[in-house]
C-alpha cells in the first residue's frame, strides 16, 4: 500500500473517520485516475507524474504582423526534450502570439500528465496578468486568458514564471524558424 503524507492522512481522517471508508475513497480515486489516463500513441510516450518544464514564445514581424508560436516541453530529470512545436498563426500582435503559444503548449503538456508544470515565458506582461499581478485591460486578451485558466484546471499544479529572452532561446528559435519558412514559401509563389 502507498503511504500518504501525514497532512493528507490527517485530512482524510477528518473527512472519513472510519478506516475502511477512507481506504475505499482512496481506492476509488486511484481507479478513476487510471481510467481517465489516455492511451499511449505509437511513437509518443505518455509520461505520468513528475515535474515538467514548458517553454513558450510567440512573436510577430510587425505588430500586428505575421506571427508564430514556439513550444518546448522538457523533462528536467532526464534533461530531455519531450516535444517541440512551432507554427505560423497568421496576422496577430506579439501579445496574442504569446498567449496562443502558451495555450498550445498547455495542450501538448496535458498529454504527459505532469504533477507539476512550470511554464516559462519571456513575456512579463503575460506572466503578471496570469498571476493576477496586472489587470487585463485589453478585451481581446480575455478569451485567451479564459482558455488558459480552463486548461490550468486540468493540471494538479501549474505555475507561470517570467524568464529573460536569453533563457528562452529554443522556443524563440521555433518561432523564427516558422516565420522564416513561411516567408520563403511566400517568396517562391
């Protein structure tokens, strides 16, 4: 049997004074979690638990202008990139691209079911808005923030951390690569 942290044991004892009820509750909870776990896709392993790091970036050439997003999901224990993703998203502002990158990154990370996801962004505005330090003044951001907050409920623990651009180079590279490829495609036509 798995030993639970003392604080959790005390809370469960408060909720379920009888040991048999407490054990049944924990058993039911574990069975429900296992039933909701998605099946692994061939070639795409599903990591369960642990702490993962998500690096996202969004940018546009012109503001607004052609925009792209980049996402990098890392397992810090193995120092391994689990997934990278970059794509053009049409004409957007830099800030909308930052939000879109995070939304896409959260959807990717959800497949790996981390216990703790640390989201690293080089947009101080986005981080402070999501952490409640800044008010959201632009109405166009509200649907994006609501989508992020909805995705946030699907993770046991999620945090948003500001990092300088120099520490987000891999995600930034994906943004620029997507934009460069899109521009080259336009020049050929």
